[in-house]
C-alpha cells in the first residue's frame, strides 16, 4: 500500500517536473525565435550629448520596458543591453552598438598681434594662449611657423589647437618680439579722474521696471563705500567679493573690504549676495573653496546667491581642464553651497557662456557690456557695464547689474 502511494507521488512529481521543463523550454524557444526588429537613427553619437535609449531608436516592433540615460561621457564604441516587449507580447533581450565620437573643434585664441619681450621662455610663451577643448584636458597647442623668441622682430605665424580625435583649429597672427622696457618713474597722481562713465541714475531710468532690480557688485577696488548714499541712489542689491585664491591650490585671501562692505549693506537693508574669485582646478578644490566662503559669511545676512567666478582664461592651459570638466568644477562649488540652503550662481561673459561652459542647472550671471544683450541662454543677473558711476562710491568706477525677478 505504501509502495503504491509512493509511486503515485513520484509520478506526480515527475509530471510537475516535465511541465516545468516544458514551460521553460517553450518560453526559451519563444524568446529565441521571436522576431526582433530594431532600427537606429545612427550608430554614432556626439560625446556629452544628453540622450536616452529612446532617442537612439528610430523604430522597434514593440515597446521599451525602461528608457535609461545613455552614458556619452567617453569616446569609443560601447554595447547597450536592454529588454523590450514585442508586439507579440514577448519579453526579449536586445543589444545595440553605438560609437561615441568627438567632432567638436578646440577653441584657441585669435590674438591678431601677440607681443612678447626678447628672451621669453618657449614653454611660458606656448601656455600664454587660451587653448581648450570640450573633451580633452590637454589638447595639443602649438605655434606654427618660423620664429625666434631670442631675436627682436616680427613673425607671421599661426596658433593651432588639436584634440585627440584629430579636430584642429588654426588662427594666423603676427608675433612681435621686442626689447625689454626700461624702468621709468611714474609721476602720475594717485587721484583718479573719471570723465567717461555710465551714470547709475541713467541705467535706472532706462532699464528699471516692475520685473527687475538695479544694483552693483563691489570689491576692495571701490574703496570705502558710503552705504547711506548708495541707498539714496536707489541701489537695490549688491554682490560683494568675499575673497579669492592666490594661485592654483593656493592660499585663500579675504577681500580687504569684505567685512566692512557686508556689514554696511546689511545695516542699511540692501540685500546682498557674495562672489568668490576661483582658481579651482578640480571638484575637490571647488568644494574646498565653497566651504571657505560659507565659513566667512555665516555671521551675516546673505539673501542672494553665492557666485562662482572663474576667469582664468589667460593661463587656461595651466589648469588642464576640458570645458566639460571645468563645468563639473563649477557644479561642485554651487552644489556645495546649495546643500547649506543658499542659492548658487555662475558668473561669466557672453562669449565664454556660449563657447566654453556646458549647460549648468544653476542661475547665470551674464557679463555683457552692451545696451541690449543678444545672449540666447537663460540668466538671472545681467552685468551691463563696468564703468558705472554712483553717489556713494568715490574711489573708483563700479559694475552695474540688472537682476530679474
């Protein structure tokens, strides 16, 4: 009796196993012989393009299960594996190959005429040009043609920048090698007279409306400010330089007028933001700079943004940063201050915003000295001039800014 029962149980188990294997085999064969029809728009994509899987697929006999972002941060061929549901309701795996390419040309200076003193070292000369690339941290930058830095004269040469993908940009220019200037005594008066300037009141009259505010940005160069006069002059906000870096990975230097300026603006009730003149060459250094700024402002009211001001274009090659990695450096700074509840902002001129910086999900402070900017990107603040004159600042001219609400 027990043997019969055992045989029956074994028979049931065997049937179940056969059914499981049969179903598994059926599913395997169904997937194996399923019709897979996937057509791509292209097998080549540009490095750093913001793409999802669906952006690559022109047609597919079914629907994607997921739509992941494609990693386009490195050039070269890569395989992308994914699964989708066919129009026959079969879940199938699929693999596509794409090639990430870089066909963006480096950007190099177009000096027209470049003047150096006789005896200039070639290494210093070559690094004195702005020469950068979207992808390469160290594009090859050379001066083509015959010239002699140890002999006075004029030389017709060309500056060329070439990246690792073979993209090259070349600009001809005249190299002037001159004698070193002799020391001269400067008898000019320390007092500055300003005869050509932009009146702050004129800017207010021309640009002020209900959707913006007019203000200034200051540092120690503006001397001792009269904050009550600035308030009466209708200065509605100010950005104050908190400090700078003295060199790449160098010491932090507090602006000598920072404490006086921020206390003065706080006292008269003019809202302020702060900016830091950065020399960061990595995300690590940018974070270090942001933390230093946060430590300097913690005692004061800072209602506006903390601004990342990076303007080291004259010695850009020393930083060994691609434009993409430079943007990542800026993001590291602004992300750090935003984690502490402040708002981050990037300052730059129109040309560098258009040609160098990658899109950044932060506010932009645009520098463009013109009556009406034609910059097409989004910006929060527009620095309209650097030759402003306003009652309350007597020692120098000042930048005038328009802030949009």
